[in-house]
């Protein structure tokens, strides 16, 4: 059974940092592209970042570029999101999501999410 | 600000049909596959439709997807109370920087 379990969320002050983790199991993690997607309270879904299966290709949404860093450790079946210079508008539930299929056009599995609250 | 536009809400009685539109442009829907996600209250999104019109294993055929030009549509027939949720379309977009995935604005389905 495919499982994605996020951790690392919490309360952080504006300008602070946080590192999110996503533990993957039930599939060959090193073969799949992975993403982070977030959802602000009461708002819609917002894609945050993408990383290829090897980690060689990375993309970011303009809203987080220069502040967030996505990475992965295929030996540990883990995905990470280092978040620096956090702002109030980064407050959201952060989901890790697997990019599925040969087309790489959809997220077939999602974690349960971890809440990040940026507030003083 | 999402580049994919969906109606904020749709509603119908149990057993009826609803359709949800997702309007985009040539830089996203027009040249890429569309997927749809269902988000029940308090839960993570779940894949409902992928590659425009395919259903993952376990998704009933009451759910269908289609795409024409720069728009996509999700259909739900035989509406059930358990279908009350938020629905989002999604696709890759090439109008801004490379590798930009976009979601629709979201549609809340209410079963009357």
C-alpha cells in the first residue's frame, strides 16, 4: 500500500525557517517524481514545488522561489522541503504528492498533510 | 490567483447529475492533460480523473471527465450525499516559468 506521511509542521515566527519531511513507503520511491502542494486555511490548492526522480530537475512556484528548497534522499525514501524567510501567507497545510503515470500529469497519491502556521 | 477558472459551487438533488467546468488557455489545458481531484471535508485531495477522462481503480463510473480545446469538464451522475466535497481540476502550465503546475479555483458540490 502506497503511503506518504508528512511531518515537521508547526508554529514559526515570520522570517523563520522550518523543514518538512515526507516519508514514503509501499512503492519504489526512487522511480517517481514528487511534489509539494499547499492549501491555505479555507482556500484552494496551490502547487509549490517539483523534483524529478533523481533530484536533478527541480521547479518552484514563483511565490516560494528563492525561499524554499526541495530535496530528496532516495536511500531513505524521503522527500523534504526547507522553508526559509517564512511569511504569514505561507500559512497552510502542506501535502507531499506523487506524480503518477508515464504522462507525469497527475498526482495519484497524497499524504495527509502537515500544518505550517507563520505568526508572531 | 489561479489561471484555471471553475464555478464556485454547484448543487443538485440526490440521484441527479452535475457538471463542473474548468476553463483555461492554450498554455495549460489546451496542450496538456487535465486531472480532477476530490477533497472531502478535512481530508487530503484524492485523484478522481487523470489524463482528461481516465478513472483510477476504485473510482465509480458515475464520475467522468472530458476535454475540448481549452476547457475541461467533470461530470457526476447519480449524485450521492457522500459526493459533497470540493473538486479541483489541474494541469501543467507553460505560460510562466518552466514546470508550473496549476490548479483550478475549486468547486463546492452540495447535494440538496
